[in-house]
């Protein structure tokens, strides 16, 4: 069985598509811009960027197809760990939730 290594979200309205991938346990993202008028032109693929725990948490909290794909690919526990990585930001909702349940 082949595993899907990337997820592409294409809004179909002319906005850039967004690619997600999991590399070495981290979730990375990039935008892919395609010229709709020139289908023969190759897409412009930006550099991959690692999501911060806060960015990953916001995508998980949104309960979208991205969450379902990540949960399937990473598993629930690895996904929770990725969201709860040590972060200096006190605004990380996953960290707040973790601290509440630990108290």
C-alpha cells in the first residue's frame, strides 16, 4: 500500500495552492502558485517551511481536512506531541489545555 506523503489544498479560485508534508516528524508547508491562464507554465513552488507548534495547533484546532490527513499520517499521539513541543509563547492553546489538565 502506498502512503500519501504530501497533501495539496487547492482552493480553485486563483489563490495559491498549499502543500503539506511530514519530514522527520515535523510538519512543513509551502505555497504553490500556478498561472491559470498559462497551463503550460510550470508552477512556482516556494521553499518548504517548518510549522511552529503554534501554527500546527491552529490547524489542528480548525478541524479541517489537514487535521484528518495529519492524524492519519502521524497518529494522534505524535500529532499531540508536535503541538506541545516546548514553546516560549504563552499563547499556545495546546500548551494551555495541557497545563489545565495537568493541574
